[in-house]
């Protein structure tokens, strides 16, 4: 009588055979010497070796196929490829050319997409740079114009007059500076505005205020002060001197 390799229980088994079984996880297993030489074990081992060999061959094949399909375009048609390869409905040269055309279309599609993405990015960068440059130019001009005494009510006109002369210079480190290109070289905005204010920009300057002045010029080109008109006629000058130096009038 053959002995069972696995038993759920030793009940009904001759007690003399109990020692040939080993219990594990609630079951009883027949203990065998030289198990690897058992015909059943040999068949099992050979089957396992074959499975492992087939598995390795399949993995190698999958790797090869992945390498082949990796470069194929998205619209690749496997059925069309098979038909062209078999020469169904065309010559081999025509089939090759058809595949080349298909690949070229896929490449052009990718190029067009990348070109659009790049153009959109360049547009955003240009918009940002333009805003930064305009802010730098207008800010520099406004500060310089206020420093030379431009009438705030005429600020927009002064800006419009000078804005076109100012350029933004960008250094290698990315820093920017507003400058004006002249025949003598590049000059800072502040220096350019000072020179402009003494010539063409006089009309934009505000009226002089403070002690000794009622404007840029007094009556008839004279200098009018708070004490009188020193540039007027003899009578006006006499009154101005008396007002400015009362002690002289009293002594006279």
C-alpha cells in the first residue's frame, strides 16, 4: 500500500508509521530521504526550469520590442505596416516611402507644437520685459523732472516729450539702467533732464516761489523782491531801497 504524502490527520494510520510524518501548519507530511531523486520531484524540477527559461526568454523579447516601438509615431498603424511589408497593394519601395512620409508628418506635428509653445513663452517674456523697461524709464524721468522743478500740471507733457530719448541698457548680470544716447556717449537720465530744463524745457518749469520772488521774472525784466521793484524806474527803486533799508531812509 502506498503512503500518502500529505494527511490532514494521522487517525486510521498504523501507529508504526506515525514517525515517518512531520506535522506543519496543522497538516502531516511524509518525510522522504533524497527527495530530489524522486521521479515526481524530478519532473517538477524540470517543469520549473522550463518555466523559468521561457520567462527569461519572454522578458528579453519584451525588452527588444519596447526598444523598437519607442521611436514609432503616435499614429503608427500596425495593420498598415503589416500590409505594406507583405507587399499587399504596392511595391516594397512604395511601402518604405509611405512609412517615411508617415514619420515625417509626425515629426512636423511635434515641431509645430514646440514652435507654438516657444512663441507663447517668448511673447510672455517680451511682455514682462516691456513692462519693466517702461516702468524704469517713466520712474527715472519723473524723479529727474521733479528735481529740476517741472510744474506737476505739465508732467505728462514733459514725459511725452522726453520718453522717446531714453533707452534701457541691460548688463550681463541682468541689471538694467535708463540712459540717453548722445553724440558724446551715454549719459544718465538725471543729467540729460538738467540740460533739457535749461533750454527746451524752460516752458515746463514751475513758477519760482519763496522770499524775493513772484515768478521767474519781475516787471519789465527787473528783479522784484518782497521789499519792492529794484528793476523799475527811479521812483520804484527809491521805494524799494527805502523798504529794504529803512535806516538809510531815516538818515536821509
